[in-house]
């Protein structure tokens, strides 16, 4: 079998755990945006010993892929995080930072060159580490009470067509007509329980009502990107049910 390779440029970061991990423990891909004004600022932060943050890969605005931390080490990108039974996801994941100003600096669309690099790199990693489709996530999925990235402009639907991440298979026109239709308390609870079944974190140190809104917002950034309001409606419930149904088929 030919050796798996992908072209990257080395730009090593000092921010990683010295102890090597077993490749069988690499189970997730986590996408981030940098939230910084340009490539240079992002690279400087990701490679500065003072920042205490890093990722395994960085995708520049022109699509170039930098290798910052070898896959065999834990990079410092996920922080306090969980998904399903896994916690502290630095131990189990590959972190990919994508250059984007983010919500604090006029959040813009990811460009075509970046997305092409996301696809190439993701397919390489999925094959190399046998990563499950439902373990390809955004930072806001694993830390919904802290993070917004990669945000609602990240093309999850398009990537799912390339078998990178999950998506629902509901008719868009049908579910759009269910938007803003209010739910009773029972159905809202079903929605939240569905999110926990999908893998979203259950625990938070903030109030239940505030966490519910942040959890719903994270779900919307991922699966209902046209309207991010933190309000659980019938469209959200239907999408969550469909995702559960699809996940049951692949588990």
C-alpha cells in the first residue's frame, strides 16, 4: 500500500505535550477559526510560547497548509471540552485552525482555496486514523459555553457531501416552513436530550437556562446556519431527530 502523504509546510509550535500519544487514540478532527485579523498574527500566536495555544495544522488565507505540531503529540487547541464519553479532547483530536477574522473582526466567508485545503487535509486524516464521520466537529460543538468557531459561515453542509462531518437529509423547504414555530416544554426537553445523544456536552458551570440557550446556539451554528438565535423551534427539533435517526444507522 502506498504511503499516505499530503503536502504541508513546517512551521513548528512549541505548544504541545511532550509525551507521545498512541495513534489509535486519535479519534476526532476539530475545526477552528483563528479569530485574528491576518495570517501573520495567527501564526505568531500559534507558535508563541507565551500564548499556550496551538493546533496541528493551520490553513492560511491562500489555502497553504502549515504543520505546527506533529500528529503524534497533543496540541493545545480544544481546552475544556467533551463529546459523548470523551473529555479533554486535546488527547484524542487533531486540531485544524483556519485563517478567518471571526465574529470579533467582521466575520467573513471561508474562501474556496481554504475549503479545498480543508477537504484534502480532512480526507487524508480520516483515512489515516479511521476517523468516524460524527467525530468531525467544530470548537463550538465541544465547548458550546465558551466558543463560536468555526461559526455559521463554515460550510458543513457542503463538506458533508464529501463525507466530512454529518448533516441531516431533510428537505430544506419543508423544514424552513417549521422555523420559528414554538414548542411546548416536553418537546424542548426532547430536543436537548437529542443533543446529548448526538454528543454535545451535558455539564456546565452556568445556569441551566443560559446553558440551554448556548447549547442551542451551537447546534444552530452547525446545523441551522440561516438563523442563529438560541431559540428552540420545530425546525431545530426535526433536524435533531433526523440526525439521531441517521447516527443510529451508522453506529
